[in-house]
């Protein structure tokens, strides 16, 4: 029975190992992406709730300076 040369087998094994490693990293990144998307959606929902509460409290025509908290009427 014929076999690959030692160097050919090592190269093939290395390439296959790299491929598997990269596929795993890609899967991990996709999971992280999914978790971040969920966090963004949660923050958006919280922001929308707070925005609604602030509009009820201060009115629709109020502009909030996010640096200072100063309230002004829309111009």
C-alpha cells in the first residue's frame, strides 16, 4: 500500500487543523454576534421605555443635553 510522504502528511494535517480551528473561531464569533445583537435590542427597548417616560414627564418638545442633563425646548 502506498502512503503520502511524511512532509506531505504533516502539511495536510496542519492545513486541516488550521481549517478546523478557523471554523471553530467563526462559530464562536457568530455566537458572540448573536449575544451582542440581543444586548443591543435590550438596550434599545430600555432606551425606548425611558424616552417614553421622559416625554410624558417633560413633554415632546423637550431636548435633553446628554452631557449635562440640561432641558431645552426644541427650536
